C-alpha cells in the first residue's frame, strides 16, 4: 500500500488552454474591480458636497477593501463557473454515444466500444500520431499458404479437400517435363523445417507445433497438395506423398538466422542419395544458384514481385545433390566447427556456405499474414488525414517491413530509410547522413518517406546525444516501423476510423464551441454591470434582479451549450468516413487568438445590447402615458435582448440542426418569458422578488420593448452574420465546401482532388531517393531487393536450445506421456 500512487489527473489540451485563459480573465477581473473601486472613491469624493441630499458621506466612509469586495462579487460571473459542470455532462453523454455506436461493436467477441474515461473525448479529434502493435492489432498472427511459383507457373492453394483437383498435382501426375521439379518442390515443403507433428487421439488429426508460423503455413499448404508430414524421430522424418509413405534420414539441419536469411536440411533420400533442400530470401538463394541452373530464374523473379505487391510473404526454394565423398568431408568440417570453443557461429556459417552452393532453383512460395479486418483501408485513410502511423513489433526487420507493405503503411515506390546498426558510432553516422540528405525537409511531417528501425538501433537512438536528431528524423517520415521491440496493446484497429474521424472530429468541434460560447454568453450579460456602474456612480448597484442573475446560466442559457456539445456536426458520419482529409482540414480551430476574438466579440455585443437599449428608453417613451419603469425595467429589457441574442448566436454557429436545436433556442427564450410571468406574481406569497411585482405588465405592455426585441438583436448580430457569410463563401474551408455539397446532394469528390501534380517537397524527396540509391551498399541493395520481392520468414533465434537439437529429442512414434 505504501507504494500505491494516486491515478494522474488527465486533462485535455483544450482544458489546459482554457485554464490558462481563465487565469488571464481572473487577473483582468481583479483589474476591473480595482478600477471600479478607485472610481467609486473618486466619484463619491466629487459628489459628497455637491449632491448632499444623497447622504454620500456614509458611503465615503466605507473602506477601500469593502468597495473592492463589492465589485469582486458584482463581476465574479464574468468567469463561467458553470462551464466545468457543462463540460462534464457533455463529455459524459459523448462517451455514452461512443459506447452505443453499433459500427464499433465487435460481434465475434460480443464486445462493444467502451470509453473508460470521458476527459479526453476531444483529444480524439487532435490525433497526429498513432502508435500501434502489429500482432493482434494489425494482424491476426495467422499465416495462410496462398500461392506458389513452380517451374515458371503460378499455382494457387487448393480450394477443396481433394488435392487431385489442383492444377499443381495434375501437372505432377501427368509425368511431364516439369513433374520432377514439382515433386521436389513439394517434398522440400514437407521436409525442410523444424516442426513437430502431433496426432490427436480419436480423430487422428495432425497438429503442427512450430516456432515459426510461416513453417506451419507451408506444411499446411503441402498437406493440402497431398504431401503430408506426419512423423518425426530423432533422425528421420516421414511424409505421405500422394498416399505413398516416404522416409528421409535427416543428416544435418542448418538453422535459419536473420543474418543467413535461409535454412537448409541435408537428408538421405529413400533411394540412398544425399540431397540438400534450402529455402530463404531470393537475394541469398539466387547468389548460390549453379551457373548452369538458369532455368526459371527470370520468371520466378517476376512472380516474386507480383506476390510482394499483393502483400504476401515470399520464400525461394532450391536444392542440390551432394555426393557421398563430398558430404563426409564437409560433415567432419561442420562437426569441428559446431564444437569449436571460439568463434563457433562464424565457423559454422563458413561451413554452411561451403555446402549451400550450386543450387537448383525449384520455385517460390507466397504466404499471407492475415490482417485484421479493413486494416489496409484504415491505415490508408489515416495517412490521408495527415496522421502519422508508427508500428511497434517484436518481429524481425524483414517481417515488419513486409507487414508494412501489406497494410499500406509503406506504399510501393516509397523511399524507406533503414536503421539497423549494431553500434552507437555507426548509428550516429547513419542518422547524420539521412538528416543531411533530407535538408530543408527535415522535421516536416508531410514527407512521403518511411523509416524502419530495429530494437538495437532504437536503444542507441534514444540515448541522450542522439535523441534529438533521431526524433527529427522520425518526425520527417509519414510511417515509422520499430521492429524487435515488445509493445503490449491490442485493439480492433479498423474501429479507429469511426472513433477518430467521426466521434473525434465531432467531439473536438463541439467542445471548442461549447467553451467559446460559454465565455461569450457570460461576458455578454455580466459585463453590463460595468457599463451600468458608469451611470450609478460605481456604487455596486446591480442592474438585474438578483435571482435572475443566477438563473441565467442555470435555466435560460443552459440548453444551447448542450445542443451544441451533443448534436452539432461538421458533416455527416458517412461523409467524414469517406473523406479523411476533413479530419485535419475541417475542424474548428481553438487557440489563444480564437479565444480572445470571441471575448472581444462578446464585449462588442455587450456594448451594443446595453447602450442601444438605454438609448431607446432614454426619453421615457416606453409607454404612451410617458411613465418610466425605473432601472429594473431597463435591466429586464437588456436581459431579454441578451437572452435572445445569445440564443440566436448559438444557432449561427451550429452546422447541424435537429429538433433538439430548435427546442433549445426557442425554448430558452420562452423560459425567460414564462419566468417573467410567474416571477411577477410570486411576491407576497413567497418572500422573494419583491421588486419584480407587476413587472410582467410593465414589460409586455410596452410597444418599444417588442420593437426593440427585434431591432436590437438584429443590429447586434448583423456584423456576425456578414462575417460568417464572408467566411463561408469567399474564405470557405474544406469542411464548409463539403457540407454545402452534402446539403445540395451534389458530388463532393472534386473538392478532394489534389491539383498540384508534384510539389517542391515531392521533387525534393525524389532527389533524396536517388541519393539513397547512389549511396546504397551491397547489403543495402540486397535488402531493397528482398523488400521488393516480399521476403519474410519468422523463426526463433538464439535460443538456449537450438532448433536442430530440439527436433532430435522428439520421436512422435512414442506415446505422449500423461500429465499428473
């Protein structure tokens, strides 16, 4: 319990900005109170003798602190204390809307959306970076064999349980010129691996236990073609090849590593011959092919590119026959290397290179790492919305990049920076070179550039001396993939679109408007106490009846903020989802400048509302009999015009009108009129509101009042209407244009077209890419070839027990021991 800490208070960016401005308003409030208290002293001193009948001496004897406290109480409502209550209620209901969204319901797991906190609703509309895990978020971590290229032909995975119906098996059984290549290709799929089979009791179904999901997928593909791997002993594997059982003696297993990018097995065939089967990246397989084995090379490369463009993970298959004498000599060398006490890995690698040569190309496979639903479309939409996506994964670099292509995180042709250095010095040099290549584009987030960094480089990059340069490089890239790291979050990725583009955009715009409007309506009314103080000798006399002052926020203007915060929309949900650009270009801007524009707008409205009303009542013309209604009649007239004005002002800034909107605006005004009717007859039945007695007859019988209720709000808002009309026509934003097209039910796709074919940044990046190509080393060229051809293979490395030693310990012919 002593180590337990309180949960941190989560505040949104808008909250922090608002709190800062509230402090500014508070200091402004103190200044107004000080000025008013000083003017009270000055005015009282000047009129004590002149206006002796007012008995101002008693007022003059009051302390300055007493006067200051009076004005603090008078002006305190300039800061909307009710704003926090309004925001919390709005956020709570917005969270309910998110939870009730049927489009974010995951039917398979019976899981609806769940907003665990409502404090950050509007932050969903301000997202610039998304950090995502790969496994379980972007992908399902379920590999599936899809296609293969064998002897210049592409074959698809069988769609039925009968392998004889597949074109590959038909070509095999026809005993044509390519049948031997097909036979060896399928044999390699069933033999070259480190998988352990298990036959389930009762059903006899074979389950494959593999450290690599790729190997499991390849075995399932071989099984679908009729080549079933079902038995492993410490020294042999058995397969059923089209109902013919074959036994292969496993002599050696040359394991896969990220440096080798291949794995091989050396087996003794049923006919006694020794053969090496090898699978791996095309870059390492092709450089080990026999000069005489040029058959299938070019066609297979074309097929590899076709597979990679479809986002599939590829492997090349090759084989070589080894004579008995050469194998015995090599086996002695390999055994010596594997038992060496120094540089064992290097010596084993050298030995493997001696035997893995003069290969004969068989073909290539294409495996799909099944993605979560709509992941490519979701990422493409996020990138269009100018949201940078960074993916963290524990996979190897090749696997991570392959997923980047399949998810459209990296597009074909996009320049990709790869950081996979093994030392701090080399990483420092690499980062400095890439930053220099970017030039003026460094730090800009609109570059069509990808970055891939592995876990070792990431550790060095986050050191103090490289952190700033690495951050600048990351910020310059649209997509960043960090591999060999271990994130923990899992999510249904496709739901991000609705959450960000619809709920995020709506909530951000709504909250901005609610905050700005709340300050506006409060200042509109309560600053009139300052204007009235000019005529009341800064005496602290209130213009409005005391209870109506409190009811202003609680009753008469409480519905409009809720209508804005809960029902206003930038555009419809369908339009927001269809056009991702609206996320970054269609939102209401909220910053210090916008905040103070609204503050000065409210001061301007307050000045007009007070002095226009005072002007029309100046010469006692409220009634035909020439009677005057006192200061409270003026106050109620100003109050009425203010309620009408602020309600109409809310309507001017709403983009989407529903019956709730109409009810909030009209209902707020009607509530004030009903209050006048009721409050004017409360006294003496209830000992409150004595000054309001008969006020309904005074107000409603004045023709000037009714004329003013039309002319004053119209005069106050005419400039606002003109400005909004100008902004929505001459300076129309993308959201305004789309909304107008949506209302007119016209095509909006033309509004989204990018008319600039190539910007200066695009030309710069094109040059940068050429620089990358010029500076590429031999290993970098191989990496680019592998990315273009889609190589990826997932396999455990550097374990305490090697894969070759592990498979030697299994004998699937023995019964499985029972548990306790």
